[in-house]
């Protein structure tokens, strides 16, 4: 019996799930957006691929009253594995891989809890990019990916981006951001995020600025999802051997 989630043209299981890890403000979201844009525009199928992005930030736990107080003072470590609802994350990705309709929670960074407002619904995607600082940390999550990417960006660049993001989008004070970075974010990156780089299939230096790497990744994904890719690859290899100059 054929798998109902396989495409009739190319027999590649849908959705194709890609994990994108990296430190805070490394450019993970921008890398995902560029990949999504190129895959959608340069589809090899008769219709554009349905490509979507899921952020690990959606799966932060609701904080206890005591944790909320610490977060308000910039003393709660959101970069620690315990900050995430791993069970919900795992269940959601299993539902996505099974082709089931899922509703993604939205996290309110001011109230420090998930909210039903602005809920994102995913259904019948061809390619799903799941990005976050610790997407490779949990084995049960890591093993679900068809491809793993690690965005490797200079620490100074990441810090400057984080300062801009947290002041403009999350209403935090500069001294709080810097203190949190040095006491919580940087140590957590070195202990929990950086070691997971070894699980990546592809490491992307300089993040979204590395246009060549992103183009190559997109081409590779397209080839994997191309109809009759095996027979065409064999034919192309034969042609190259026959036509090779001596």
C-alpha cells in the first residue's frame, strides 16, 4: 500500500522537513525566508510549492509567577532547554510530518506566555523549515528532520542584532539586554547550542549574507524533490561520461 503522503510524481515524502539551528540573532529567520522564497518561485512542479516556516519560539513554556518575575528583571534564561515545551513541539512536528492540520501557538514576549491571538495554521505543506536556537538539542526533534542546517554568524554581529531586536520589538532596556546576554545568553549558547553544530548536514557561515551557500542548498532541495530524479541523474551521468573530452 502506497504512503498517502508521497507525491505521485517523485515519491518523496511530503512535507520535506528542514531544521535550521544557530545562535541568537544569527540570521536563521532570514535564511529560512530566502530559502522559502526561492523554492516557491523556482518550483520544478506544475504548481508553486507550499513552503512554510515554523519558529521554535512558538513553543516557549508559560512561565510560573516566580519565573515571570525573573523574566521581568531579565534574569530568566530563555536560551535554556527547560524554557521550551518539548512535548508540544514534538507532537506538533509529528502532526506536520503526517500531513495533519496544526495550529501553532504565538508567544507573547511581554506577558511571557502563549496566546491564541494571531494563531498560525499549517496544512498540506510541501517543505517546512523549523528554525530555532535548540532545534538540534532534543534527539526526538532532531531525528525528524530530512535536512539539518546550522547558521554560523560572528558573535559580535549576533549581539548587535539582538540589541536592536530587543529594544525595538520587545521594549527592553540596553543595560538589561547586555547583562542578560553576558550572564545567560552567551553561556547558554556555548553549552547548549554550539555543540549541536556537529549534527548539521550543512553549516552556513555569515548567515543570510552567504548567498552562494543558500543557492546551493535550494538547488539540492530541488534536486531531491525533482520528479524521477534517480533516472535522470543516471542518464545525466551517462551523458557526461560519453561526452567527456579525452
